[in-house]
């Protein structure tokens, strides 16, 4: 046949006859494929090949035909129907989960309420523990509340502690930042600590939340966890002072507050600005012996002679007035005099001691030093 159009029509007619008359699929398939090779948009050829490939269970070829039909179809509901069938073929027949997921996404791009596509995608992401994919799904086709509840459900189904904590952190962030439910966030962060009791990140996140909620009794534990996790001196001092304030102001536990300050001073021995509060807590708790030992450990780390003298005087007064240890107190008053030979407080203490013990030669020296400091002739 010389005329191209006539020849093509005859090929189509022959393919139709083969489909109607022949039981074996090889010839009809070959003829319809020749039709499709001549006209890749030929709808009847695509429809017939779809039927034959499905009958023959040639799933890969069927999938290719369905993809081509989707490309050519203009009607969206029809596209969705073809994609639905394609999704079933590639998932159930070909076992290609990634390819199927792409098909379900294509359906949702056309019909976001398509229940089957939603269910299949969600099932895939959960089965593969693809949390990023699952989050994308819920943020686009679900809601945040459903997303966070799914996370919490999955925590119960997972055995690996690390993965559990990852999901709990995700859930906590959503409850606090997006759903504004702080108490639900706390529940998830506390669950992290149940899995890993010394988890520093969870403890650090709980500190401001407990403060916000006024959960004062829960704070000391998370402060202690945070302290264990850091070696930064500045950060540790801040945590210790904050913990001391909670113990003193919120829990009425002066004893615990005092020892928080003891640790802060021990780790920052040169910072004399911490000493007044330490003394106040020592007085309230009666921990004079611990107080004076901390000052003794700290005094040699103080750079300023003036501040060192003040601390040595405080140590001497504490031994003398609080611990009834006169002889020990003199050791520190003498150290003051080695730094400041005319210090009146140290001379007073030394004078009392030497008079009490009959050391008159030392007493005379003390009087001589006092005379040199007197400017009034009378």
C-alpha cells in the first residue's frame, strides 16, 4: 500500500481483528505496538495494550503504558484513576516501594484528599522509619497535631533508645513551639530522661520550662545533670548559683544552697564577690567549719593583697568567734601582719592572744606598732 494513511489504517484494522479473533497474545500485542510506534499518542493502541499486558501479567510493560496514558490525559479525575491503578501495579506487582511512593505523591498533587494515596504514603514512611518523609506528609496532607501524636505512638513501637530519644525531642519541640502546650513538651523531655537519666540536652531544655511552670522540686535534678555535662567554668558558675537560688528561695533548703555556693567558690577561688553570700548562708545553716575551710583553700588564689588580707581576717575571726579556736585564728592574723604589718584588726587579735598567754615581749612590739600609727599627740 503506497498511501501512508491508508497503510496505517489497515494496520489498525488488522490489530483490531487480531484482538477480536486471536486467543494468543503475541500477534495482537505486536500489531498494537507497531501502531504505537507509528503514533505514540494513539489512545486505542494504549488501551488495547493495557488490556493485553494486564491479561498476560506483564506488569512492567503495563506500568509503562499507564504512565504514558497519564502523560496524554487532560482530565484530572481520569489521571487520578490511572495513577491509582499504576500505584497498585508498581507496589503490589513489582514491589517497587520508591516508585509507588512517587505515584502516590502524584495522586496527592492532583487530589490532596485521596485517602488511599495518603494511607499508602503514611504506611511507607512509618515502615521505613522515614521521619523526615512522614513529617513532610503530615505538614502537607495532615495536621501538626496528628503528626506529633504519631511520633509519640512510634516511640512505643521502637526498641532503639537513640531513635526513641530523637522522636521524643521532635515531639517536645512541636508541643512547645507550635502547639503551645508546654506540659506535653515536658512529658516528652522527661521520657528522654527515663531512657537516658543523664541526658544533658533534655536537662538543659527542661531547666527554663520548669522555671516557667514553677516546678521547683524538679529543677535540682536537671541542674545537676547539666553540671555534669559541662566543664566550662563560666557556665558551671552560673548553674551553681542558679541552683543555690532555687534551693534557698524556692525550696527553703538553706543547707543545700550553702553547699552549692561552696562548690561555686571552690571552682572560682579568686572571685571574692561570692564570699558575702557564702557567709550569709553559713550563718543561716551553721556550717562555719565548712565555710572556713573553703576560704582557706581559696585565699592563696586571690591576686589582690587587699582582698587576701580581708579573707585572712575573716578566716581568723571565724576560727576565734565561731569555732572557739583561738590558737588557730592567730595563724591567720599573723599572716595578715606579714602582708600588712600595721593592720589594726590583726594587731587587736594578736594583742589579746599575747596578753592572755603572757608573751609580753610580743605585746611590747605590738604597742610600738600601734604608736607608729597614731597621729594625734594626745
